[in-house]
C-alpha cells in the first residue's frame, strides 16, 4: 500500500486512512472520535513505499481530499 494507491482506491470518498503499513480505509465521515497525535506516532513504513508512513501502533494516518 502507498498513500497514492489508497487515495486512488478511495477516490469517491472525502477521507482515506492508512494503518499497519498495509491497510486502507475510505469514508465520508468519522465513526469514532478522532484525536490528533504527534506525527512520530504514525511511523510504520508503507508496504509499497518505505519512504512513506502508513499509520502506527493502534494509530491511522487520515487524509482528506
């Protein structure tokens, strides 16, 4: 997974999120309260591009379009 691939998969949604280095989620709303955390807590490299980060331990990287 990469940030770009997840964005393309979620092209019809307002938000996309990456987690555990390989997972991608899409949505138009947040279903649970989101809490902003330090960027260093989302430090797991993306499986498809190790230069990118795809979430962290029990954390997801959320993007909006």
